[in-house]
């Protein structure tokens, strides 16, 4: 997978990743105000299908949509693109940047390391 999402596409994917499957109306219900038009959301979902991020199954006269790409896989790809584009592919440089910019202290870093070690 080497596809990027627009801001609007990513917003809809976030809803679908949360709900796991939904109709266009259900997606719209979860979007913040001002709500986009039904046709707008429907068009974006069709684009997501073309990009192979979303699949659908029939339900009555409509469809239920579901993510094909897992959120974790897309997040990982996006993070690598950020790392390659802004930090010369160096994870250390990227983490160092975020630590400095967010003024993290040693206790916060240790907490993050504990979380990482728990998942191994």
C-alpha cells in the first residue's frame, strides 16, 4: 500500500475504522458540524473504494461500507512517509524532534518506553 488520503478521505476513514461498518448516513452522523452533504460523503466513499481502502456489501436498497485497509497499516505507512520526507528516514531524528517540540521530560519518555516494552 502506497496511497495517501486527502483530509476529507481520512476523516471518513477514521469514522469507518471506529464503526467497522456503516451506511453513508451513519458516517455522516459521526462527522462533526457542519455536516457535509450526503452526496459529498457518498462520492468520497466511492473514491475510497477506487483507492481500495473501502469495500461494500448490499443492504436493502443501499450499501454498508467497511474498511479494507487497517488503521494501523495506514498509520505505519503515513509515519514512514513523514519520517522519510522530513527526517531523512531517521526514526531517532523524528522522535528527537517531537520530544524537543513538545517539551517532554524524562518521566514522560520513561513512561512511553514502559508502554512500548509492555507490548513486546
